[in-house]
């Protein structure tokens, strides 16, 4: 049984870490970008961002004033049990979100869509989102918080098999060019692409590809992994850099996730996880141990399984 | 070439503004205030009295909601500050500038050269963009004090009017000048020259959408 107080306390720490500490994989990616950037203005911007991450950590203040919309992903081993049950878990995550909003502090971004009611704590109807995943082994839970910006850089389109890779590339470039101008997407970003599923799951796949995979990770399907490399290069060949200034760094990495879709369609979504790619992860065990990390490690073989029954051997054979 | 750095007052003289060039890096001293849709609607549409002396106290309007909280004792805790995209406020800015004498509009992404020529230049005002975006911690270091927060009960913390005393707050980038030139449009034009080449090997979607453009010189804002 995992103690509910430990969950809330850990969740508060995660909110703090996500808002303040840029994950190492993104930092390394941005340092590499800064080393190659030649545009006067975009070089200045990248250096300012690197200084900003340092300032955030030194001062323990949020790296960006727009602290995004905090959300939660909960991954559970099949044998995990939560003290008080799943509703207690959700209450703990809502409490942690509200407390950290005033504690860090975060910007109270969440408002009612029509009445603009602001509870000043990032909690409200459907907020924060809490999504779940499961793994066949283990009695632990992983708490993952992502504070993604909310307004620009994301789009969806229903494509069809006849659009092919050429159509996928077109929509990808359209998104980068459209939202890259003036730096609306706060690039260079981790670009997540969702392919397939239905409209809603396609958006979910793309968002998770952007937020729950790290810079340098590759899809387990080698052909998709090759596309990821190709799309990263393609995005960086536009000639656009940070803030939409002339430059060569638009995409820190490109992650693609797929889901089976209707035979007539080829849904596509594009998401940009910005210069403040905020995510923090902790694994909690029933004996009270907590281990913090920054890699959500969401897309395990189990999450990408293709077979009816779960069979690790069969999955490996198809991969 | 390294961009030029300038220190600027939030109540700048006309000469100081005229001296600014596109792409200059600016650090601000003095009082600035946040105002976005909530403040604009309350002041311009509901005709509420603006609770500070503009523009003598401050001529710098920041399109920003800070990551901040009001402590129980009434003092403020302001961590990071970052701008929000300004193009959404074009509807109110001409009236706001006329009413308040704002000379520095600070935000994310700038406005169009059409906006600059129509009401920035006649008001002797320029646009400063934040950098990144998201140098919130660096900008937070430039907050010497939070002097006041107005209308937080009516508008919520994110939309309230925060009055900030800054000390070398920055960096910001000069994104418009008194000729109405737009830094972002200059960069767009440069980048557009390369786009046809980048799009080789792609094709338009078989299913079109209403309002769709294939002219990649277009912007999605505005």
C-alpha cells in the first residue's frame, strides 16, 4: 500500500521541480543547438535561455512566468495499491497542484472557458488533467507532472492514405512555419507527432510524444525512428530559429507515436513542447522509497503492444 | 555581430525612443505595469478609473501575468515574469495608448507593421519583445519590488494590474521603430526566401479546409 501523504508530498515536490529545473536531456539538446547557431539574434536568444535556466535553479524561481497548465500522468504497476483508493490519489494531486501554485509560486493560469473564473490555484473543472497508464509488473506508481504551455504550436489534420509521407511532411512544415513565425511556438521545441488513432487519441499520442519522451529517445520501430531523424533535420533546415529569427535551430528533437486507425484515414497531430519543456517524475514504492527522475519512460513495449494478449516475446518479435 | 545593449527608463524621453534600433537589447529601470484583456476591458469598456497616474508614473505596459501570489499579510511573492502574445490585444491598444500615453508596449511576438504605423508611430511608441520566449527567471531578477496590485479581486491574479519597480529588468528586444518597421516581418521576409526549397517533396492535403492558405508569406496572427 502506498501512503497517501507520501503521494501528496511527493507531488508537491514534483510541481516545484518541473517549474524550476529544466530536464537534463532538453538542456543538453539546447546547449548543442546554441553551439551550432549562427544567427546573431537567435544566438543571443539561446544564450539568454541558458542563462535563464541557471538563474531559475539558483534562485529557486519558475523558469518561465507562464508556468503552463499543470497536468498529471500516473503510471501504475499492476500490483500497486493506493491508500484510500484512486479517488484519494486524485484528491492528493489536486491538493498538490493548488498548494504548489501558491508555494512556488506558479501563475494561476486555469480559468473557466466562458466565465473566466480563476480559483487562483490551477484547479477547476477537469483541471489538472489526470491520465493513467499501467504496466504488467510492479507494485510502484510513477507520478509524472507536465507543465506545458497552452496556446500555440499544436494542430490536427485528417489526412488520408493517399496523402502519404509527402502529405505528412507538408502538414509538419506548415505547423512549424505557421507557429514558428515570431516564435509563437517558443521554439526550439521538442516536436511530438501523433499518427493514427481517432481524432482525440491522435492528439493524445502527439502530446505524449512531445511531453513524455526525452530528447535523443527513438521509437522502437526502426522505420519510425528513421522518420524522426529525418523530420528533425527537415525542421532545422527551414532557416528559422528561436523567436522566428533567422537561424538553424527550430527542433531540438522530433518524436513520433502511432496508433492503429480507421482503414480509410491517417490522422495527424503536431505538438510543440517549448523552451521550457517542464516535466518531472518520481517513482513511489509501498515501503516509502521515492526516486526522482526526469524521463517519464512512458512508451514501454507494453504501451506499444500490438497483440491481443500481452506477450513480451511476441512483442519483441514484431518490433 | 553582437546586438547593442541599451538601458532605458520606463518613462523614456522622445529622444531616447528615437535612438532605439530594431534588434537592440534593452534593460528597463523604473515602474512598469501589467495590463492585458482584463484591464483593457475594465478601463476602456467598463470605464473604470485607472488606479495609477499614467503616463507620468509609468509609460510601459507589459503584456504579462506574473507567476506571483499575495501572501496572507498582504505582501507579494513574485517569482517569474513572462510576456503573453500581444497580437490578441490590437483591438484595445489604440484607445489604451491614447488614454494612457503608453510609450513602451512590452510583450511576446510583436504586432504588425500596420499596427505600428497606424497607432504606435503617431503616439511616439515602440514595441519591446521579451526574449526566448520565457526568460522568466532573468526577468524576475529585475523585479526590485512589487509596488501594488490593482483589481485582483475583480479580475483574478492573472489578469490583475501589477505595478512593478524594475532595476535593470531584461533582456528585451526592440521589435519596432519610429518608422513603423517590424523586426519580425524583416526576419520573416528573409526566411521566406528559403521556403520553396524546404517544401520540395511535400504535397498539399487531398482534403482542403475552409480559409486555408498556401501562401507561406502569410502569418497566422491578425
